[in-house]
């Protein structure tokens, strides 16, 4: 059995993005992902599983991305780990503070509620309008 895995490189780590049965489709998708700037690297791994011997053979069939960008991400991740360990115990926070997640969630509910209110209002208006038309005729 053959499977083709697309791995993406982000934050200094490779992660499985998707799995395909078709080689050409996997290569097409990997090239499409590689054109974007979201990931600093992409690769396609061909995985061949032999049920009789219960062995798996893997082979990289596509490599994309910018090696310089991958190395910079790895160095930045290593530097981040070193600075976080070096500053440990000083009581001083480094880096920026993240915004509160509660603020984001409250605005996420507002839009669907407003849409629902507009739809209900439009439905009631249509209903009342049809009633008025039926009384006229």
C-alpha cells in the first residue's frame, strides 16, 4: 500500500499536513503550499507498506521551501529557548503580552446574533406584509 504524506515546516518543526493516495495530487498540493508564505518548508514523503513483511519504506520525493528561511526559524527557536531559560528566576517577563482571548470570543458571538436578528426582523416584516396584501384583495 502506498501513501503520500505532505509535511510542512513551521516554528522549527516538521508536521504532517495531509495524506494522499495519489502521487500526482500530493505533488500538486505540495507545490501549491510551497508557493505560499505560510510555511518555510514543505516536503512529500512516499510511504510504502508491505503487509507480508510488515515493513514500511519511506522516501522523500519532493522538497520545497527556502532553506535559509528554515535555518533562520531554527536559530530563532533555539535563541528563544536559550533566552527563556537564561531569564528564568529573575521575575522579569520577556516578550510581548498576548491579548486576552475573552475579548476575541465576545466579538465572535456578536456577528451571528446580529445576523439572526436581521433575519427574524425581515421574516416578520414579510409575514405582516403578506397579511396586509391578503386583506386588500
